[in-house]
C-alpha cells in the first residue's frame, strides 16, 4: 500500500517547491478514504493524531513546549508514562529569551529545542507563546515574550526558524487575546481594532509572515462571542485570508466546542476534547470528538460536502510533508553538551541587573568577584568572605510546575549549588531558609524527590536568617514566585502583586542588619518591591531551566557581564497598570450566557505606552474611555528596556541616512562605545514617535533594536532599519495600516526611559 503513496510522489514534475508540495498533497488526498481523512484531523491520544498507515504515513506526535520537551504521558491519560528516557534539558522560559534581545540566541534556542524534540520522536512542539503581557497577574506570562509586539515578533521568528530547521513544526500560541488565565474558557475579550492590530496581533503576524510557522494554536477564550478555536474572523478572514497562513490551526486541548463552527471556521486539527483533567467527560472518546463521528454523520446526512474536509486535510498533509514525510530529516540529539551550553547562553543573555548601588566605599555591590569578596572579608578582619544565601527559591526545583510547560529534567543546578560551586575557593557559603513557601515536590506526576519541609515557625525562620546575616559579608536573597497554583502557573492568575509567603518582611529584616543584600528575584512577572531602595542590588533571574544556578552564579560573580533588558514595564503598584487602574480586569459576568466580558479599556496604552504618558495625557485617555479613575504621574519602578551592566556604554553620533523618506524605509546609525573597564553587551533600542498625527499616538514605539558585544574601550557603529509599517497606525475607519505624511522622530537609547538621541525625519 505504501507504494501507492510513493508512486504519487515520484510522478511529480513541478517547478517551484510550493507547487511540488501542492501536487504531492493532491496526489495523496486522492488516495484517502473518508475515514482516513477524518482520522488525520483529530487526536487519537493525548498528544498524537493518526497518520495514514495504509499509505505509509506515520503517526503525528505533538508535545509541549515551549521551553523544553515535556515528558511522555500515558496514551489516554495525563498521568506520566513513567519512561526513563524522557528527561530533557530545560531551557530558560520565554520571558528570559525576550529579555536577551538577541535574535541569534533565539535561533540557537529553537534549533536546540528542535533537536531534543526530534530525538524524542516529536513532530510538533507546542510553542512559542507570544501573548502580550497586559497584566502582571497573568499566570502564564512566564511562557510569553513580554509586553511589546515588535520585540515578541522579532524573537519568535528566529526561534521558529531554528525549530523548524529540524523538521519539527512550531505551534504558535495562543491565538489570540489569551492574556489572562482566570476564566480562560469563558472570557470574551472586547477590544478595539486599533489595540487588536497594534498590540495583540503583530507577534502572531510576524510568526506567520516572517517565521513561516507551520502551526498555530487557537486560544481557549472568545472574541466577538465566538470561541477562538473556531472563530470565523480570526481564523478564516485574518489568519488564513489576509495573512495567507498555509499551515494547520490546532485547537488548544479542550478548546473545541461545536462541530459546525469547527467545520466552517478554520479548525484543522482537534486535540484534547473530553480529556480528563481539562474538560469533563468520558475518556477514550476520540470517536466522539467534534471533528470525528459527529462530523462524519453530518457528511452522511448531506449537511456538508467533502469540500471543507479536503481543505483541512490538505493543510494536514502539507504539515506531514514538512515533518513526518520530510526526506533526510535530522535525527536530533538529547541532553548534549551543546544544548546545556545553549541553555546557559540564553540565561546569561537574559538575566537583568535591575539595580546595583554603590556602598560607602563607592564600590558597587555587584559583582561579588574575588577582589570584592576579599575586600569585604578584610573589612571584618577575615581571611575568607562569608556569603549567606537565604530563600526557598535558592533550593527549590523550578523546572517542574507551571502547568503544561512542566518538565522532567536530566539535571537542574539550583542557585545555592551554583554559588557554592563557584565560590568554593574564595568564600564560605552558608544557607538559611528565611521563609517556607510551597514544599510540594509533585507536579503532573513528576516528582522532584526534594523534601522541603521545615517545621520552624515564620518568626523563627526570620530570626535564624537575621542572626546569620548579621555575621555575613553579603547576603544573597533568592526568592520571588514559583510555579505553584496562583503564582506563575497555568489555569489561574496571581491573586496579589506582592511577593508571597511573607518574603517582604524577610528582606526588610535582612536589610536592617546592615549587611549588604542582593535580591535575586525568580519569576516570569513583575512583583511589588516595596523594599527596593533598601537593598544594594536586584537581579531579575526568570525561570532559567537546567543551568539556572550556574548562570546566576556567573552573573553575580561577574564571570558573565549582565546584558538582559526588561521585556515589560515593571510597575511599582498594581494600580499603576492601566488595565487595573481602569478596572478592566477580570471582566463582568454575563449571567444569561455564562460568559465574562473583559473590556480592554486601556486600548493601545499597554505597558510603556501608558507609562510614557504625562499626567495630563493619562487624564485625557481616562476621560476618553469613560473611566472615573484618577490620573497620576506615577513612574514605573523599572522601565521597559531597562537593564544595567558592570561596564558602561555611550551612544554617540546618531544620524539618519537621510532626513526624508518617500516610502517609509529608513536606516539610522549610532555608535556604541564601551567606556568601562570590562567587556560587555549593550542593546540599542530604536523607538518611533509620530510628531504630527491626526490620531493620538504613543510617545514612542519600539521598531528596531540591536545587541552589540564590545570589549572595554571598543566602539562600533550600529545600523537600525525600519519600514513603512513602523510609521503606521491601524486606521479603524479605513480598516488598514496608515502612515501619515509629516514629521516623525526616531528615539535611540538603551531603555524606554533612557533615550540619548532624537533624530527627526519626514515622511513625504
Ligand atoms: C495549554 C496549551 C498546551 C496544551 C497541551 C493546554 O492546557 O493551554 O498551551 O499546549 O494544554 O498540554
């Protein structure tokens, strides 16, 4: 039987690869029976769909995603399969990749992940996630790439290319408007077209048009009162129409709700319906899937011809030709030295130094390198320095938990062991717990084997830490969030902006000892830091995966010079976040339909686009949307794009290739000089401001960036290019992108609040 299919492939004599693929698709399609067609458009197990055995087309395997290949589950259960060969390398979660602002690193990340997926026999990796960070309470922000559509788009493209170079399909998720987790199945997002086009869709658009992703995953929530896994406008008009997406639209697991809508509105592969754990219902129910027997019955009843079915099957076959049927597909590799190296590199590039103050002796607290530690020890008349590490996140495994992205790793270096290993020859490293958070060691059946129980009462834990801190040269507090429910975890949002488990009081008590304190915050979200100006240094360390401890130690000791920049605005208070200020979260219950309407009242003013506005402009926006909230001049604790280094950089000589453009394309140049005494990397960020506009525009919008590595004293000129789209806004009346002629300004700097040059130009 296999011969039938092979014969079909052999008699092709087409010109372009695309035409050839289309011919191959038609040749296979013609040989498929109705049952075979139905079989390939829905799941046959938790993570696989059937191929066409009669034609030699193998089973198609998907797996999460997005920062490591998930361990195998049983065929029909969420339970672990208990394999002993599915431990992976955990790469840093995607907020860290976004914070790296490094497209080369993103490509290497995607490729390494693709190699791991291939080795494990997976054909589609369920990622990357590119939903916009609209509220820091969103439990899944750690899986996404921050608040800026351009940054998320620019980094997901090389990740997708790297992944797909291995013959493994990406599945960009969750399309679209899945910006919070609470009530994710029943939230109907109400958002204006401008915000939709300018903020929430561009990263998906880049993934499709530039990244050429072969898969997109529909989101659980609703838009225009229709579930997004079969949303007519999103999938048919936009994704497959306007954007000409030629891949498959996969449902999120349990995100399909209606056969007719699924048939008509662009769903190509249905997964996870009636799977225990996500939606209630019978197990082993694959024949009952909306796109299985119920669809077949409608075909038999003549409600549909095979036209819609063939359109879905064509897309699925194209996916097979790109993956399972691809000749010479790489075999992949797992847990290789190179993969650990990639994991370390992403972490090195993404860790963000938020604060690094100088002490009385004018020496910055970080890095705690050999000379700094010797100096600290000498001040106390000691030979060896004493470093006290405090906090549960210094010892807790963080590659598990968080929901579907939970991993089973071959190894994970904790921050405590990373520091102990690195400082072995120069300092005594002691540990104190400080607080007890969540001691669970079991996530989705993966057991960490850690026993984190501690019977001391909270006051005792603080007192013990304080006693040791008073006698130390430096305290490294490693805390933050974790991946337990209601933290950085799928299914729910955080309940509070503040740190959990009483960590604020621990930090304040440690700082009160007078010993310098470094706070290493592990999270995928901003948190309130009411103690920020009481500690010497703050490092944002994300979920860094297998090499977490090694990477953190490298940055703290200065072996690696930090170069990450925030991919979101770090608001001081939750009420400074526009969605919360305007009470536009989590929405209003619509009793009759059991739906929650969530109005994105803040429109385009998400993150820095809001923080950049003056108090009077904020008041105008509030008035325009009918909000009674009071405008304040509150500035973020740390701005979008912020990130410090152990060296210093200067930008100079910013210029444009010309001060006019007729088609909107422009190139700008700026020289970056490392004026400090050690090598490091700086990210030059280019924002566009429309000076003369008929509609309100943000003060600035990121449209280009470049990361440059420079030795001490070295200079380099960087070129940054933009196109017409970078000057455009979405015209709601005309329904199109519009770049209005007139005056513009390129703002070039190293953070959204650190602009060193403004270059005016004119669009003719
Ligand atoms: C998540 C997806 C994930 C899928 C499969 C869903 O609950 O929303 O992101 O890929 O499960 O595990």
